[in-house]
C-alpha cells in the first residue's frame, strides 16, 4: 500500500521560502499524480496545485501562481512543494495527496500526515 | 473563498441521520464528479465518497453520496460519536483554467 511521509514542522520569517517534502513508499512517484493542499488554522481545505496526467504538466491554483513550485525527485520518490515570499497568511498545515485506482483523478484517497509551516517575525 | 457552499454545521442525536449539502455551479459540480472527505480533529482528511456516490474500500455503507444538477449531498445514517468531524465536498472546476475546489466545510456534532 502507498504511504506518504512528509517533512517536519517549519518556522519561517516573512519574505522567506519554505520547501516541504513528501516521501512516497509502496509505489514509485512516477505511478502517482501528486497534489498539495493546505489548511490554515481553523480554516478549510485549499488546493494549491498538482500534476495533471492528461497534459503531463503541473498545474497551480491561480492564487499561488508565481510563488509556488512543485517538483519531484524520481530517484528518491520524493515530491517537493516550495512556497516563496512567505507572509503570515501562509501559516498553515500543508498536505501532499494523491489517488490510486479505482479512485480516479477526481479525488484524493491517500494523504500525507501534514507539515505545519509557521510564518512569524 | 470557496465556490462550493456547505452549511457551517449540522447536528443530530446518536443513531439519527444527517445530510450535508454542497452547492456549486455548472463549471464545477454540474460537469464533474464530486468527492466527500471527513476530517477528524488534528488529522489529515479521509476520502469517504468518490465519483458522486462510490465508497472506497473500508468505508461503511452508513455514508452515502448523491448529485443532482449543480448540488451534491452527503448522507450519514446511524450517527455515531466517532462521526463528529468536519466534512468537505470537493470537485474540479473548469471555469477558466482547471483547478480543484473544496467546499466551505460542515461541522457535524453528535448531540
């Protein structure tokens, strides 16, 4: 079975960047379409972006365009999400998420444990 | 703010039934599959329903999903204390460029 294990909590200053990792086990990263979702304290879920297998490209939510970069290292089966120009509103738990058949690309049935990113001066 | 609207909260006694609505538009629910997620406090979301009404392996049939037009509904029967959680609908939106959207979330309270 597939497992997603994320990196530990981070504390960053405003204006800095953060890079969160998501290590895949049980499958190879090339077999999955990885997405990233965040959740600010006491708030709802917010999709940030992910891999579109139809186009073979990573798509980003308009809100994060220019500030977020999602990459993959297939040699270590690790996905990364880097968010730059951090501000206090970026304080949130960041999740990686993906899906396996029979669940298709319209749902996320496999989630990482989450990484808390705190942005504070 | 989300383009999928859910009631902030619903409640019922143990053993009773609750329904949670998710209202969208033709660019999202109207033309895409709807999923439902359960999030217990301090944990990652868990998929309950995919493709409008299908349950992943291990999800009890107390949970059901339906879709009609631009709205979707999650039903929970035989409510248990362990069902007390936040519930989110989710789907793709293709209004301008494709993006995934989650509902505003509903807190289920077991009285």
